[in-house]
């Protein structure tokens, strides 16, 4: 459960009239908005409604109020942080805040020693980058504030909520239960990871050309990336994994994705495994999607709603959207989120032509233990907080341990020597969203029996056998 209000007499200090803003969030901005509120609370400052990234890369000019209910956001948090829609004029002229960057994973002490002096001196600051700029481990009250923001104050606008609800209803009309798959297989993502998927010189040339825009990247090593589980599974591999886990060909699957590299040819094997293949575009009319279709962030919000409401949520990656949805599904009465154990599945996929379907399925099921989204699968206090918000979930026992681990200091924050005044506006949003490839989810899980969330599964799938024949 959420804790009580943080009673600090927030507006009794002189700093209450200082302004703090954050901007340049990408279309995976939810965690950044949440953390910006907590940072403003730490600084005891007024927060300006975050300005979202409107760079041409995302082809989306949506503002905060066009995606989120801004009035609810402000009023719901009024007892925690004062939030205003825009900076006031200063001596009758537009107030230009000091632009600065914050070290990654900055904790409470870091904000108080590095950011607060600048805010006190300049009176208004704008944090130009806010990806992972707040420590994962904070005091329990600050973690609970994160939850208040994320799960209660930050809601989509009515048009997005209504359309999202309609999409869910249409999926329920097709089947009582359905899977939602968040599929990241865009050319930019594959190019950044340096992974190779067997497309020969054409693939190497196309993705290599895209990769060159990140000048600081080391030379790609596709084999090493795959071996370490850092490459997203292909649509076919995700489909095979699901079938091996017992999901039959009659299961309805909603696919949330952007541009898929290779287009229909890449998607064809997944559609063959799951003929009941749906997306926004197949279950809604062009006219119904018209208010959203020109805005990638609003379209992503619709996918977010359907994924959140699905019976089983699956991903081929561990990016920001996946983490936020997984945490939400834990917080509001647990629903499973399945993620591939890519490190172990890699070798299995490489050898799949040398084994029977039964052998393949048995190995998949064994490798996926701990990756099936069981309620207590992730160790308390471990993993990314937005994905595993243990401080905000009541526990009948073990609470003391959970709170103790959650409050541990993140010592790497104090050793970050980056100049807080540094500004780098050139970081690509794709790069911000792909920090997940550096994580090893297996470090945070504990071995548990398979989840009982098998309402969609079937054990006999003889029709898949032919996929493994010579």
C-alpha cells in the first residue's frame, strides 16, 4: 500500500519559490516524468510541467497535456510538490533558466550537493537530459512518492484512455484471454546493438550505415552480443518460445511494435505460429486512429494500455516501456510479464535443427524458470525500481528485509565525477532507451516454481514439429 503524505511543511522555506524543470524526454518518457517529480521534492523546489522531446527524430509534436491529464497531475501531487504549467515572467520578460545536466543515477545527497547550489544561485534550472538521472535506490518515502506519481497522478488524457479501452474491448470480443507482445525490432535498435540476424551483405550494409551515426560506438561484435543475451529475439524466436511454453496456435496475440526491420517477411514466421495476430491497425478503423496516427507518442500510449490490460505480457527486450508496464502489473494485483532468457535461449535457437520439438520445448521451459513473471520472482530491492516497486507493495512477511535493501545507498552515485553544468543535446533517444542491453536480468531473479498463470497454454503442439524437420 502507498504510505501517507510526506508532511514537511514544503512551502515554509525560501527554496519553495525556486523553479526546476526537465525536458527532452523521449517518447519513452514516463519514468523521466516520475523521477523529475521526486527530484523536485528532494530540491524542495517548484516543478515546471516537463516538456517532452519534439525533435524531428520522433516525428511527434505532442506536448505533455496532449498525452497526460495535466490538471490531475498537478492537483494529485499538490501536497508533495508544487507544479506549474510554465515559468512566470521575470521582470516582465521570459525567464531563461540555467541549463544543466545531472550525473546518472544521482541520489538524494547528489542532488543536494551538486544541483541545489546551482538552483539556489540561478533560481531556475532546466535539466536538459533526464534519462536515469535519479538513483534506483532511495529512501522508502521517496520510493513511495515515485509510486504515487506513476500509478495515481500520471494518467493519460480521456481520448487516449477511451481509445485504449476500446482496443481492449475488441481484443476481449475476439478471445476471453489474450497475449500482448511488445516487439522491438526497428532498424535503429538493431543497428545500435550491433546484432546480426542472417540477412547477409544487405543487412550488414543497411544496419551498418545506420550504426555509423553513433560515432562513439565500438566495432560491432554480433556473435558476442548474441552469446551474452544482448540481442532482441526475432519475431520468429519469440513465437517459438511462446509455443514451447505451451501457448497454442489458437491463442490471440496483440503485437505492439514500431517499424519492423524486414517488414512482413520478418513477421511471417510469427504469424504462421499465431494466426490470430492483431495490432491497433487491424482492430480499429483508420478513422478511429486518425486523431493518434500522426503522433508516435500517442500511438505508443494506446499500445501501453492494451499491454497493461493483457492476460500475459511478453517482450523481446527489457526497455523502458517493458519495465514500466511490468512494474504496473505487479503493483495493481499481479499479472505475469514474460521476458526471454536470451543468454540461454541463444544456444538453444542455434541448435534447434539438431533436436526434436519435445527436446526443444523441454529446454525452453527449463531456461525460462525465473523469467515467467511470478509474483515474487525478482529479489526484493533488486532490479530497476519502476519494474519492481517493492516499497509500495504490502508484504505479509519479509517487509523489513525489503525496506532495508531498498534503502541501501547507491555508492556509485557519489563517485560520478561528471560536471553537472555539462549539456549534451546530441544524445540520440534510441541510445537513451537501450540502456537495458547493459543489464543482466538474471542477476536479480531467484529460482521459483513455474507460475500458475497458464490459462492460455496447451501442452500438445504436434503441428510445430515440422518446423524442426530437415
